[in-house]
């Protein structure tokens, strides 16, 4: 029997997500459904699938995030901004939004809107340096917890097969639950260039949590200072780190439809 899954597609700096109201998702088999809907050849295609529930406790909404491999993970910074855009487009009033993620409650503030294009400032929480300096696969790295695990790897340039290395580090024995990986070139005191390999998704054009982890790693090592710009393949993201980290970035709604599971 064919099941129809309604979706809205959005991207945050070309990190794309499908959003479905939780009550309109299948009652079971979410792992298989996530794999199918996120497939870029036989599905709609996305870096993740977000199930959104309205109003729960102190939160205006609750989201669950599934990666393309079907695994459920804590959160995505870019995905959470997409969820905020989805809520506003669905009629949520006001410009302050509280969204409960698997990594806790996140506060977002709408800075501007132009049609289906939004810009938010998001409180990313307090980055925690797990290991200041270590060696992973022969590379200098810092391990950071930003609500999900980040391995920030410092490199001179991107002129090597960083994708294969990202996959190796993701599955390294030191990370029994796998890890997200960012490769960082500190290009100025207020700028870092970053490439992203995300667990369960592979290469992504940008990453909110990856950018936060990269920023925290670079600042804590004295290789950059806050505030700074993270240059991603999709363009710049603005971050600052006081006690907590704040990220300013876009979200754009690009499509709606139904997926036939």
C-alpha cells in the first residue's frame, strides 16, 4: 500500500531539509521512510528529514531529525532555522521562536523576511571543548560538543581527499557513535574557511553546528577571535562566542509536495 508523506523543502545556506508535521508522518518505520524520502535519486532528496510537532511545554515546537541513512540525531543548526521558517510560514505569530531539539531548547529570533527567504539569529548554546588538542588519523584536531559531536581538524588547505578522510574520521574507533567532521583553514583572525563531512549525510554545503564547533575550536586554540565569519561552500555564516554561541544565517523555503512511500 502506498503512503503519502506531505513535505516542505527548505535549505539553510544550501544545507537542505524536508519538513513534515509529525502527525502526518508514518506511525512506524521512520528509519526506512527517512532513507527513502532523503534519497537524491529515488526520493525527494535532502540532507535530513525533520518531523515537527506544535507546542509542548515551554517550546513553541519540537523537532526530530533523521539523517539520510535513517539514523536519528540530536540537532542541526541549519535545520532548526529551516524549522523556524516552516513555522512562521505556517502562521506562527511573532519573531521569537523556541524550538525543542534533541540537544535541548533553542531560541531563534527573526531578523528579516523577504517572501520565503528568512534570516535568523540562533542561540547555539554553550560549546564544550572535549579535548583541546589531539591527533586523529595523523591530523591536528580539537573535539567539541555543541549538542552533537564535532571533530574539528586543522589543515593548511583543501587540496587533498578530505571527503575520504572525513568518512574515515566519522567511523574512527574513538567515536563509537560516530562524529561530525569539519576541516578548517584559519585564513584571518576573524575568518575561517571550512569544509563539512556530517555523520549519516556525508559532504554538506554548510553546517550550523559544524560551523559552531569549528569556530569554538579555532577561538579556543587562539587561531581566530570572536566574532568571526565562517566561509562555507554555500557562503558566509556569522558567529560570535560570548558565554554561549550565536549564529546568524539564512533559511529559504523552496518547495512543497507529497512523497509516495
